[in-house]
């Protein structure tokens, strides 16, 4: 979906300025990925953090090594997350779930497949044939962000933990996107009357068959959400890749989603593109996988797409009379204003919109977005910022105290040595 005019970031308000140190410490508090399994691509663009202060979780790859002779599926995680990650706090999911869990809505997820028996998803996943075989694990990871119940950790639930998942494969078993599979998946989702279609892959070339499939899905009333870009290459620099449109995110009426860091900026090395409609959390995110009951740490554009699809499901459950276009407008109209509007799932569900589609009155929002520049070493950045504040405050207080003391002393007749006394000329 292409809004006619992109919002620009305004001057930071006092409340945002007061959260500068909070934002840096929030990024530093992210859990840290341990080594990614062999044969797997590295977890994309996860911010660095101090492992001694966080908790280590295995990384969830976005794809497996296409050059390996044998396919080695992502192994089960033996680690359990002990706290809610920043992304769920940023989307204010605890408060959102008091209004809706997305019950009665079906989200078709086009990714690497979904394990129907995965922790927190049991009984709410429809996956047939190859779609039930998630060797990479990313599709199951994304399904947890959309509709996971959190298992024994309810605060790690997805955006719409009451929604149903229709799992569809848009990649080969190693996670490499395939235009024919994506097209067939979109058509299958339309036939199944899915309320939301999340395409968690991005293709570099426009495909006529896919264009027709997306148009049919929209005509049938589905909200189509798609990754604005693929994941950046693991080798080389994304800066060398020219800006281009990816598909089906570039199709008319499709919500194109990009990933963002806690600061709200896109990660370093993100692929350049135009026409992004929304940004959503896409780094340091915790979810489950297809094997075992442990947790993984993941990130990337597909993660942001899953979060947006979950928000669309929450809106459809709360506003069942709204058309697909109205749902998309609600998601963009209630987003935090920035260079790329930032998803606000709670505001999208609860805000009253006027006839023009703009919020009526003061929309109640989650905690304000963090307005800090992202750094590669947030712990040291936070320490320096704290030190500068303390030193600056101490200097100001010293000057004020010196001035106060000097004025009091002079009032009592004190003069500096060598300056004489009041009786001396």
C-alpha cells in the first residue's frame, strides 16, 4: 500500500529527549544469540550486547546454506528465555491482549513452513504436505510472533495469540524463495479465505502470475502484508546494491514492511528500497522453533512482516466490518510518525478514526518510541552518556555553590588575601 505522502520525523519532544538513556539501555538489554547452527546462515543484524548481562539463545537462521551437499535442519534449542524482549514491550502486547487476541481470524503465512505441533501453536495451525516440514525453522519462529500463546511464558506470546495460522511454503526446504511456490501459496490462501496473508519473502523480479494472484487475493478481501526487501547478503556490502523494488511488496495495495532497531532506525546494511509503508521490530526478537520447547533469537525483515501481520489480525478481529484497505489505512494512520512510520499495534486496535481516516482526538499510545541513534556498542555508549551527564551536573553545581559561598562571604566582610580590608584605602 502506498500512502500519498510520507510522514517526516518532527522535532523530538521533551518526553522523547528524556528517554535517550532509556533507549540505549533498552538496546543493550537484548538477549544475545549464541553460535548459529552449522549449515545455517547467520542471524541478520542482531544488535551487539554484553553476554554477561543478557541471556544466550541460539540464533534462528533465515535460510540454510544452499551450497551444502546435505541439508542439516536447525537443531532444537535447549535454552529458555527468561524475560520479555524489547519488541513486545515496544508493541505493548500485554495491554493489547486485554482488548483482543485475534480470535476468529486466519493468517496465511508464506515462509519456510510451520510445525503444527510447535510449542504455543498446537491446535491452531493448518499445514499440509511440505508446509508441515519446517527444516529451517524460520516459518515456525514467525508463526509464534503472529499467533503464539507463549507456552509456559505468556509474556512471550505473539501479537494475536487467538488467531489461526494457515502455513504455506514459499521456499524450498533450505529457505530459498521460489516465485512459483509463492504464487501458488497466495492462491491457496485466497481459496482458503484467509483474512490476512503474510508473505515473509521478497523476490527480485516482478512476476505476472504473482501479480494476478495478489490482485485476486485483495479482491477477495485479504489484507496482504509483505517483506519490503530480502535479507541482505551475508558476504559483501549491501551499500553496493542499488535501490530497487521487490515483489510482491511492490504490488498495489500490499503493505510493504521493513525492519527496525530499538532506536527506530533501519539496521546497518539493510537493502535500499522505495515505498516502505511501515517499520516494525526486527532485531533481538525471541520466539520458538519447530523442534523442542526452547527459544531462539532472530531478526530481519521477515520478523517485522510477521509482527505487522499479527497487528492486522488484531485489527480485523476488533473491527470485523472494516475492509482490507481500511485495515491497512488504520495500521499506517496510527503508526508513530517517522521517516518510515513505525507500527503501533495497540493504537491500531484502539484508536477512533474520523471520516478522513485520521485519528480523532488524542490517540492513546504505548510508550513513546525511542529517539536515539543506534550504536554498535550500546553498553559503552550508555556509560559515556551517564558519565557526561554526571560530570556536567557536577560542574554546574560546583559553579553555583562557589557563587553562593562567595556572595555570603563578602556579605560578612571577607576579602581575598592582599585585597585589603574595608577600612583600608
